[in-house]
């Protein structure tokens, strides 16, 4: 049964998600942005509370120290990694954030099938630290791609280049190349020079002459294989998808992940599910799903969005 869990994802994962049961994990955790996020538009008007959803601010505290100690006392690769990051960063806000993320990534790794994959969505301010942490959890050999999601938005006044992208870190449960992966076509267009030379015929490498030269198959192609740089627009203020959830991501982004790294009937998990974009896309493509969020407001929005699907809501104290 598809399930929405209301509660701390660390507790939910440990108690309710079995070992090696998940085919695909997508997580869009807090970014340590230092911001307070609130509902917008009709969702804000409909909510009887203040409209506050979550605060993305982390501080080094006794709780952060305790979370850190629980990881480093395990004497694992991730313990060594987290200890090294503390040696670099000290007792800072970023270190508090990483101490929160580390045990959750360990739990997510546990839930993945050997053929499973994980995509962690973050911004450039934290991506380098999270990549090192993921290397500690999964092993460097399980890294597959750093995907750039490029979008357009109103520019900010700053003495630097405009920030117009997020990062998706793609890891697999195994380094042996047994993970589910479906090469996607049709999301990018062929270059004008390619169309002029080959038309829409699928290209292939031809070694018949003893060296590599370009050749074509009889089959047509709808475009080149999808690359690791994705240009996808953010959701318009009046877009039909918009729920009013402040960090909502476009379905077009999740569609590529779900189609590439899962198959019909697979189980998709989003431990920071927010308004349920991952779950809505997974449901549309015939996947089973689990969503977790600590915010009852987020779960209510997701439940309304998924009203045509069969699922249950479980509250974990």
C-alpha cells in the first residue's frame, strides 16, 4: 500500500522501511539556507495556522553534538568521513546540518535494493560537503553523476555570477553496474550540424574499417541520450502544478528521475516529500511509493494532491 508518514524521517525509516526494499530514493532535504518557509497563494489562505511550514536553519548545539556522536561512535566509513568534515568545519552551522543528514543517509542506504539508486537534491552551497558525505556512506565507486538543473529566475544584486542552478547527486547501492537505468531520449534536441549530416537516424560507432568512424542505424531517434545538464523551468506563479508549498519542484524534473531509475511496479521513497511531487510522478508512471514529512501541513497538501491514488496516512509519534 502506498503510504504517507507524518513524523521524523529518521524514526520512520528505522521502524517502518525494511532493508533492501526500495528501488529509488529521491530526497530534497533542507539546504541550510537560513530561511523560514511559508505557504503562498491559495494554500496560505486555506490554512488556518500561520502558514509557516519549516525553518531551514541549523545551529551547533547539544542536540547536534549528540547526533554527531551517534554516528562517529559507529566506527564506519561514514564515521571517519563525518569526523574529517568536523576537523575542517569545526562546530559550525554547516556541521550541525551534516550531523543531521549523516544518519538519515545511512538509513536510506540500508533501505535500497542492490539495484537501487539515490538522487540527493541540493544547492551549490552544500553540494560539495554532501558529496563527500555520500562517498562515506555509499563508497566513491557508487557515484554516478552530478546533474545540473538549470532554471531561470529574477536576478539578484550581487558581486558574483548569478546563481541559476541546483545540483542532483546520483549514487547507486552497488558499484558493480547492476542498478536500474533506462537511457532517456527526447528531452534534448539534436544539434543543427548533426541533423544536416545524419538527419534523425540514430548514430552508432562504426569500427569496420579498423578505426572509429560515425555511422547510422535505420531506426530514427527522437534526440540524443539525456545528458547531465537539465534545463527545466521553475513552476510559474499561476501554473496548474503550483500547490503553494514554498520549495515545490516541477514534475518535469522528477519525471526524468523516475523514468530513468525505476520500472513499472518499483517502490519509490521520498523522505522529505513536502507537497508530494515525487509521489505524484511515481503514481502517474505506475510505481509504488512512500512519502515522509515531519510537517502535517505538507502531508495534508500532498494527500489532497494524491486524492485519486490509493494510499494510507500514518502518524508516527
